[in-house]
C-alpha cells in the first residue's frame, strides 16, 4: 500500500475534510442568513446577533481543533481531550441558537453528526444525534410557511443523521485500530531497544571475559616467569654467582621481549600465533621457553615436545586454544608442580587432534569444573570454558605425589563419504 494511503493518512484527511466542511457550511449559512435578514424589516439587530454567534461558534470550534491537532502530533497530553464533551456541548448550544434563528444553519448539523460518535461515548452520541436531528426538524417547522411543512423536512435530516452515524462509527473504529497499532509499534521499538542493550551488555561481558583469558594466558604467565627468574637472579647476586646472574638476566630479557611482542599482537587484536608459524613450531617454542625459565630459576625441569601422526592445519581460534593450553599448563608446572620432567605431545588422529601435557611433579586432587569456577583456579576454569566454546574437551588427571596429565581433545569434522558411481565402482 502506498504510504500516503495508509490508515493514519486517511484519518488525517477525514479530519481535515470534516473541519473544512464545517467552516464552509457555517460561512455559507451566515451569508444566506444575513441576506435574508437584510430584506426583512427590522432585521439589522438580528444580523448582529447572527454574526456574533457565528463568530463565537467558529472561535470555539477552532480552539478545539487546535487542541486536538496538538495531541495528534504528540505536542500535548491526551489529558487535554477530557474537555471534549464540554467543547462539543458548547458548540451544539451555539449552533442550536443559530438554527432556531435561521433555517440556513440547519446544514451545519451534518458535521456535528460526525463529531458526536468520535467525542462522546456510544450511548451519549446516539442521544446527542437524536437531539440535534430534533433541533433541525424544529427549525424547519418554525420557519416554514403555513402548511408548507412536509414529511420530507423531517425525513431528510433523519436519513442524514443515520448516514453520518454509520460513517462516524467507522471512523472511530479506524481510529482505535490505528492507536492499537501505534502502541504495538512503540512496544516493539521498546523491546528492540532493550534487546539491543542486552546484546551490547552481553558482547561487552564476552569481550571482557576474552580479554581476561588472553591476559592470564599470555602477559600474566610471562610476568610470573619474570618474577621467578628475577628472584633467582637476586639470590645469585647475593652469592656472587655472576655467570648465573647474567644467564638469568638474559632469560628475563628474552621473556620480557617475547611478552612485549605478544602484547603488541594483543593490542592489534592478533592474539593468535602468527599465521606463518605452524602449530608444532609454536608449541616447540613454548617448551623451549619453559626450559629456559626453569633453568634460570634453578629448577631441574626438562620439557620435551613430540608430534605424532599428521596434524591438520587448524583455524586460528583452535590453534590459539592449543597454544594457550600448553602455555597455561606448563606455567603451572613451572610454578607449582616441582616437577623434573614434562612431556608435551601433539597428536593427529583420524577424528581428532589432541594435546597431552604430562609431568612427574607433586600432583594434586583435581576439582570439578564447577569447583574451578567457584574457587581460585582461574586459568583452569577459563581454559575449560575456552575449550567448551570451541567444541573441545579438557581433561585433567592427577593424584597427590603422582604427577599430572592434562589432555585437550578437539574433534574433527567427519570427512564426507565417497559417493559410489552408478556402475557400482568408486573412485
């Protein structure tokens, strides 16, 4: 439907037509009444009365339409419309006085017929229309020549009132329907705005969670290593072991440089390893840094990295998951496990890629994922959540005094089955 033929546009056109017709009929009736009275003896005083009442009626009608227009445009409260019945009553009284003075004003009743069902409740509107019709008939009777009053003078206004009543009820039905649509649209807009706000909040929380994971798995782990090595260097200086202190300071420098590069990638939203580095190469570098950190702090830890099977090229989020799992797990080994040996194994299977990090350290009693979330195992809880988001499974097996084994398993999509050829052969 064309926009200019929508229901609100039609209703606006009907309102304008109603007001214009009222003004035109009022002006026409006043002109005809003045012409008739000017030819009657002593009609000068009546002309003044008719013109005065006509101007007053026009002013009252105009005031009401201005208020209604402001409400329709949203510039005034709908509370202003509570004076509508009184406004209509005053208009009807002024019109009735004019109609009794001159039958030319009888035609002005038709716009009033349309107004009654719009302004008044149904029962009151029916009573008002009957009264207005009676006034029209009475005016015709009073001003008709003796014996000239006929049934048509009463039937015509009655038929006009019925037609106006039906049209007015149709207008009111359209108006109420339009108001319901407007309320529904406003509710939808409000709901959409609320959903947009919730989505923004959810996105903000998700981004905060992502940032906290990245900071914990990269910068925080590197800073922990720097703190451990710096303490070892301080002890070496206290014992005058200058060669050991130099080696430890070099480890601090290498770790800080690596963290600085990671921070720059992080700021540029390049948290994943560089695309040119293969996953095995990055994991081998993680093991190398773990050995250097352990040696700098004087811990007897060796870290071995092996690759088994054919490891497919993984998307960036999955590659980052494996790297962060190795970094977080080996950082825990260095800081807490007191292990002498750690083995990192990356394996490619037909249906999955796995990462195993096994150490011979002190071990611990693993908690459930819910316990991790409630307690202070920040890294493990976030690693579980990161794995779950990407469809992977993180398993931790450990016992006090028996070391720890961490397994990360990422299922691979099943390859499409080879479709047989029509002759039964396959290729």
